[in-house]
C-alpha cells in the first residue's frame, strides 16, 4: 500500500477521467490520496472530490504564488471538515520575483505574512503543514523554527537543501516525488540517504513533475510506484518495506 500525500486531483487536467485515474492508482497499490489546496478558486472542488471518494482527503491552504488571493475565512470554513487533514500547500517561493527592488521586498513581505498566518491557523486547529519552499530555504527555515507548532508537517517536493534537514527534529517530514528519478537530480540523490526513514513520504505532485519513465506525460498517482522503487533502491530495502514505512509515516503525520 502507498499513500500519495500530494496530488492535485482538483486540477482541470483530470476533469474528463478522474475516476479512471483513481482506479488506475488503486490497481497499482496507491490506496489513499491527499489533495493539497493551492488556489482558493479550486478548494471547493477538492472538498467535493474528497466527499465523493472515501480514500481521498484534502488540505486547506494558499500557494505563495496566490498570496494575493488569501482568504483566511474561506480556509476556516473547511478546516474542521472531517476529510481535512492539513494546512497547505503554503510557504515561500522566490523563483519568480519582480525586477524592481521595492516590488521584490513587497512580494517577499506578502508571502511571509500569508505563510505565517497559515502557520498560526495550523497551530490553532492542530493540523500539520504542507510546506512549499523554492529558492527561499533560509527565510522558510527561520519562520518554521520560530512559529511552527509541535504538530509539524511535510516539506513538499523537498528541495535537497541540507539546511532544512534540521527540521526533522521539529516534527517535519520530507516529501519525495518524481524528481528523485531524474538523471540530473544529483542534489537530491546526495541528500536522500541523510533523511531518516521515519521521516520519508511519497508524493507525485500530479499532474506535475512526472517521474521517469513517463516524463513528458501528465503525471498521476499510479506513478507513485516508480518513486517508491527508486526510494527502495537508494535505501537498500525492498519495495514492500519502503511502501509500508512511508504509509505508516503518512498515517502518523496526517492522522488517517
């Protein structure tokens, strides 16, 4: 059994064949799915999908790129829903910043404000965090060390920054996805052995970051098996063992 801890089943790319996508994943041993909220415009759709499928859960949150859409009241409307297991994906992303220095400062300040407010929300409702970090490791680490609660969370699509490994002691897990199967993923391949086994999670980030040998195609949860196989190889254990370890980790973190 595998749990896909991060798959955007509410994405429009699944609008015509969502049931088939879920069935294909189940046939490949992927039995539980978590939809991370990223855009407030699709949150209601994520909730509806979770209500229609017993093995699908969701999180409430706003991606840093959509910080201007942040609406705490909307998140609080669904955070106590029985299928809501986390807050996120939230975090910091400095990959695409404005060119003007004043605009850069304003963008970073906004992202930090929205990130910290979502952390406070997670702390208040005792929900783990699903954290997105891209080219913002130092600021993210500083915020998480200062503000995150004991419920911890997951560093989604872990970016292989060694500095972030210290968050394992603060209850954070490391989401490993299709990037691990890329031939140019040298940083992640180097840091992977340093992650404790009891802090590993499997995720696809579907429909993005499709693993080898399906690169160039739409990603989907059934491809978790390729990620798990690579993780097992690098960890020196069987596919069954890595599947069981990551499943128990996900159940512990998300309380499912």
